[in-house]
C-alpha cells in the first residue's frame, strides 16, 4: 500500500445537488444513520440552487460544502469534489438516494477483497422496494437497434435483445458488468484521478458510462454487488423539467457514441436511434389520445423535440 493510501480516509463521498434540498436532507440523514465502521468524508457540491442548503449540512462535521455561482453540470461538479477527495475510494452518490442498511461498508469490504482496481455498484430499489435498473451494457449498434425498436421490452430476460437484462434475472453473487449507474458508483480513487475524472463535455447523463468505458479500457474491473441495496428515487429532480431530461439524454448518448465509435458505427447508431425516436412520436401520441393520457402526449412532444435537436447532436 502506498503512502497516500496509508494516510487517506477510507471513502470520500461526493454528492452533487441542484434544487433538491429535501431530497438531500433525507439522503444525508440516512447516510449518517447507517454508515458505520468507516472513516469517511462527504464533499457536497451545490450547483447554484435556488434555496440555500447550509441548514441541511450544518449538523455534519465531516462535510465540506462547495457553493457554485452557476450550474456547472453533473460531470464538472463531481470533478470539483474529486480534486478534494482524500479517500482511498470515492463514492459518487446521487442526492435522491436513501440508505436502508450499512451499504457503503459492505461494498467497501468487497472492494478491499479484490486484488485489482475496481468500480462497484449495488442494487438500486424504487421507492416501493421493487427492483430498479442498476447495471447496463455499453451501447453498440445492435443494442441501439433492439432498444430503438422495443425488442428489449419484448425479451426482457434475453442477453441478446436486452442490454438491461441483468436487472431482470436473479443475480445472487457479484458479477462483472459493463457499467454501473451513477446513483451509487463506488470507485478506486487512484484510477479516477488518473483518468481526470468525468469528461465535462457530458453536462448531464452518460458521464458515468463514459468514465466506466475509459476505466475498462485501462484494464479496470466493474462489478455489480447484489448483496446490499439502496433506494433511488430516480429522476426526482429532472422529472420536474422533462424537456431538459429528454433533450439531454439523447444528446449525451450521441456524444458518447461519437467519442467512442468509428465513423461507420456512429452513422449507423445515429440513424437507428433517431428512427426509434421518429416512430415513438405517433405511437405515444395515439396512445395518449386513445387513453386520454396526458403523459403519453407529452412524451410524444418531447420525442419530437429530440428529433428536431438531432442536427445539433450530429454536428456538436
């Protein structure tokens, strides 16, 4: 073990907050309630939220708060935290998560047992304790096709047709995966810093996928650890601005593919992805009209906005 690790904390927990004060309050309360037998610090970056959060952070002595004067995005804000992190491991944690057991210690012990550089994700649960998508395969031409044309919905337990398949089969032991969701992303700190953290071209979405991809290119191992769970209220903040969510999800996916695919693969993915967006516009609109479902009509609108934004994505 090198000198830096001998003198460091066990874990640095980095949380980015943007207009999620109540979510953050619950996250921190559960984090400090359940996390035991570890030397840890919390580094909280607030991206210029409307409400000040000092009253939420005040009770916690081992917490460092950074207040940004503008919204730098998720990747850039996390990178601020990385520069301050003293832990042997870094846990990137969403503010819309709630702990129900000592998950960090369990994941820490697992990471310590591996004689290799690792990223580890745990099982994510919805608020009703149902299973949430926790791990995903990297994008490819094939799984972009299966996702764009709903094949992953028809064959949920198929590794061939569903890049989310591990979330729909019983996994009882740690398994190596492509990438883990950024809601709970437990990482060996050294390779994160060697990789210069997140790529800041990803303002919001796909930044964790890009980091995992670059980590695996350098020989790192990424594990899904199913022996502990946290609750993730996914989209709790972004669902307040669905236009932002849909536009940036598409933009981030295209950015990732443009960065990591060759030109031919990128053109194929771009065409397939936006063909899927195109067919969703009338499908969701008709479902919304027939069922008087405003959300489906809204989805049709947001997919139309994704399509109109496609020219920017291929040139950006």
